[in-house]
């Protein structure tokens, strides 16, 4: 079977199952060599951010920074590759900017058509961050918190952009701003005049966020005439599927950890996995994981049709966030007393699950969007 990818995440158009499995094995091996889920403990809890060494290996040496980007800037692969890689990264909560830079910022830049230079930087591994969220944390074209004014031929931005994923580690910012013609996109220097970037504490140590303040900050225009709304909306559909794949990977890892524990842990001379209540809970966890897998696979297969893909992306996010949250919580519970300790890895999955569940809008937001797409 082959997966044909067209639309936003379109680099190489076909990938065989064997090629995808080779890619999966490579990413899994690199993440294991980096320490697996335990590598998250190396991060500074007061300044959550990127594992620069791991990103250098995965993003630059393996070439994952170019996933799904146009071939003209060195892009490789498409949505199928993005989903496989994100699933493996989710298994270890890898602190790399694939979602923030390659997928979010990269897909938006690819949709602009005037951003070949910054796209080439993204493909080479330079971190770019996307600032489009409304104050409630989701993308709403009618509630963009940054505005644009023009000083002659130079656009300047004013406003506060919240929830900028990996914004404190970015070398460039892709910003949505509202103007007289609607929402357009701009490229900003996070260290330039009028720009202040503040790293904020996060529940998930492996995924940093920042608040960016613009005060008459000169920027470069990427779109005009209100084209930014459509560009961001289409790019976010790719990001929804990438995040769903991450959530699938995290849920699968938490389930695997739990099954291994209940097989080994004994009470009253029996493995606790033989108790009916434990077996039923593990079966429910498996159902959540496999349903999430079906949602991701279905979304990848609809990538050739924008309408079907938007609907499938909304379904994936409606399901996968809650599935990961459920499985991670049960993972903690079934590990008993040690599952509640900081020394055990269960809480790292729990924290990632809770963070991811609201990262690009919660399940309720995506169900509301799905209802609109289906004209309910």
C-alpha cells in the first residue's frame, strides 16, 4: 500500500509501508539513545524548552526539520511521514520543535508563497515559532490579538501574542495580525526592536511556551489582502493531525508501560494483571489507543481532499486528546503508590497529555468546528 500526499504537507508524494517503518525505526532508535522518556528530566523545570542536542540529531542530521516542506527548499516526505515521526516523538515526549517549527510555522510559511528564504531556514533546522492564537488559546480569525499598521511601506505590529509554542527558543516568528483588509501574516525578529519575548512556566516540561509583546515592531509582510486566514486554517489542519499522532504515541507508550507493570507486579501470589478489574481497565485503555490510531490513519488517508481532510483532522483532535488523557491517568492509577511519585515516569505522560489536550484547542472546540464543517 502507498500513501499519496497532496496539499499543504506535500514534499515527496508517495511513501511505501517499508519506508515508513524504516523511518519509524530510525526515530525510535535516536530517541532511545537520547534516554527515552527519562530525557525529559534533563530539562530545566523553571525554563521548559528544547533539547538542543536531540534536535541537532533529529532535525539536522536525520533531516526531520524538512518533513512535509516543499521540495524547492529541501523538503522531504509528506503527511504520512509527519504522522509516523510525531507518533514516535510522542512515545518519549521528545523536547524537539518539530510540531512548532516544521509543522506549524513551516506549513504556514509554505502556504504564503513568498517565504522561500525562511522556509529554507526551517528545513535546515532553524527554529521558527507561530504566533496566531487568540486569548483563549485557539485560532480565531475574528479574535487575533495583534494588529498591523503601516509606516509608509513598512508594516509594524502592536499587541500581545499568547501561547507561542517554543517562542522563547525561536530565531524568527511568524505572526498573524489583523489589519484593514483582514488577517495577514508577517515575519518578525524576536530580538528586534519593539519585540519582547517572555518564557512562561508550563505543566509539560518538554514543551515550552512564550508570550510575545509587540510595540510598533517593524516586520516583513508575507501575505496581503487578508490571505492569512485561509493559509493558517489549512496549515492548522496538518498540525491537528501531527498533534493527534503525538497523542497516539504517548498513549501507546503509557499503555505499554502499564501492561508491563501489571504483568510483573504481584499481590496474593498472583500478577495483578490477572484480576478482573485490572483486565477490564487495560482493555478500555487499549480501546482508546486503537480508536485514536484509526482516527490518525483515516486523517492521513484523506490528505488529498481539503474538505475531507479538514473534517478528519477535527475528528482526530476530538478523539485523540481525550484518549491520551484517559490512558495517561489510568497509567498513574494502575501503577499504584509509586505511580504518584515524581521518581516514576508515569507523571511525565500525564503532564504531556493534559498539556496537549488544550494545546491547539480542546475537544469541545474541535467538535464545534466539526459540527460546522458538517453543517449540523
